[in-house]
């Protein structure tokens, strides 16, 4: 018979959430070598390469967290579990969206005859002499042309896919920052409670930060 596991202390629970927060934020600083022919993907390749590894690590750790007991038995443990699970679900969803965005970029690049995105065409056009209708400096235009040539794309197509890549990078950045900050807030709450009587109220303020954020996102989407 396996002995009952001693519940983690509030300090240990807070440390767990803090470590998860650092793992999530670390996705944003990951680097991945990018060939000149794929430079338009540089903004997203770091997160795309590091994200799945972090998800696997957090999934394994969550499994270990609940392995010996089906669920934590203390209010602080349940609060921590809810925060952790919300963070993992949100991160997994965000990485799926990033992967879908990269797939769309690759599809667009693989089909050069595809019509440009109308929304993008409204913001950027190429004049008949091949110049951008943008306020780029001569140095920026030269850099764009050089990068586009290395990628085998027309300059306007290169700017389009790079813009999509930057937008996808911005979205995963926002998600990781919100997840990380929510975990840190929850860690501070778990650690700062004078007693273990947390998450006992009926109001929304008794829920972990990330759970409240997810509920707010769901309500906004309705």
C-alpha cells in the first residue's frame, strides 16, 4: 500500500506556479536558427520550436502533481491545480493558433499565384515602377528587397507574409505574457494567505486569475 502523500505547503505550491510562469515566459526568448530563405518566419520560429516542449514538460509535471492522489485535498492545492490547468489549456490553445497561422503563411508562400489578402492590399500596394507605396526609407527598401530575393519572393509578397508572421508573434507574445502574469498573481495569492482557507467564496474573486481571465474571454466571445 502506498503511503498517503503529504500535501504540499503553500510555499511549495506558490513555487510550482512561479516555475510554470517562468517556463511560459521563457517561450518568448527562445531562439531558432532561421535560413535566409525563410527569414519571414523568424518572428515565430522561436516560440513554435519551444512551445510544444514546454507544453509537454508542464503536462508531465501536472500528471505528477495529481499522480499519487486523484486531486489535491487542500483548498490551496485545489486553487493551484485550477490555476495550473487553466494555464496549460490556454497555452496549448495559443500554440495551436500559432501553428495554424504558420501553416497559412507556408501555404501562401507555396502558392505564389494566390491573390493577396484584400485587407493587406488596402494597406500596401506596389506602384507600376515596382516601388512600395509605403514610407520606407531607402535603407529599409534595400533590406526588404534583399530579404525577398533570398526568400524567392516578390518584395510586396515578402512584406505581406512577414506582416502575418509578426502578427502571429504578437498574439503568442500577448498570450504567454498574460498566462505568466496570471500565474505569478496566483502564486502570490497562495503564498500571501495567512491561512489555508482560500478559494472558499462563491464570487468570481475567489477563482484563480487565469480562470477569471478565461471566463471573461468566453463571455466576450458570446
